[in-house]
C-alpha cells in the first residue's frame, strides 16, 4: 500500500516529442505528489508537484496530470529537448510527513 | 559553497574498513536526511534528523551510524560494510521535518570490495 509504481523504466523520444511518464499508487491518504529530476552526477531536484484537489498543473514545458479516481498521475514534457535527458522520479507523501515514497525512476533520453 | 555539499564524492573501501561520509547544508534548513540510491530501485530513506534529533531510523543495519552535531552538518559513519552496501548515498535537507521540498547533495558513490 505504501508503494508508488512508475513506468516505463526507460524512454527514448525524438526532440520535440512529448514523453509521458506514469505513476500509480494505492494509499488514498497520499496528498502530495512531486516529481524530481536527476542529472548524472547530481542529486535529485524538485521539478513540479501537485496536490489531489487539482487535475492538472503546468510549469513551463512540464505538466502533471492527476487522476484521483484511478489513483494515477503522470508527467508530460512538451517540446522536449536533449537537455531534458535525465532520470525522473515520482513520489508521494502524506502531508506534514517528511517520508516521501519514491517510484523507481525513468531514464529519459531525448534524441537530437 | 551553496546548497548541499557532500564529501567524498567517491569512496572505495574494504569490508573491514571504517570510513565516514560528510554532508553540509548551506540553506539554513532544520531537517537533514540520508538516502541510499541503488540502480533501478526507489530511493531508500535511511535516517532523518530534525533540529539535531534523530526522528527516523528505517530499520537500517547498525553498520551504518549517523551523527548530526548541528543543523548544518550530517555524518554517516560506516564500518564492516558488505558488498551489497555499494550504492550512491545521498544527503538532503528541508526547511522543516515536514518539508516536502527536499534539497539533495550530489551524493557519495560508495564501492565496498
């Protein structure tokens, strides 16, 4: 119940395409869903986050879509660029609890 | 220095060695974390400190021993490790223990021979 399942494990997209990374959870008490981006040799960095009272959130080229009834959320990257090549992690937590439950990560490669 | 720094960046040690990992945060945060990152697996939370008090110890073997002398520094003391402990060890900090935005250091790549 505490797991967050992330797919796909790896993804290759042509420049300008829209990669989509999906995450699913079971615990309905989760109420905060962040996405982190990790470049090689660096630690993860918060990219964008959403709470379940909205179905979509956009920040620049990054969009989170949230489906509360399906207990799923996804990250979309518009007009993807080679510089977006990184590993992306979804996570979930219960508010005021420091313990983030992490997905296993998606290695994204954007081909020029 | 800015953000969260970790030293060393790479460490190779034998199973009988004793070594320490160091983390320093320059963000004025009150909570600090140790994570273990293994390939193709979710990040594993190991320890959490809030205002220098340990608030979480996620069933981590005693061969890992954390120390938080002040709110800016965090250490992970290692002794008699196993090869399966080889991983990237990440330090993070947040404004407070409920901090949902965690700032990560670059990690220490540990190899146990």
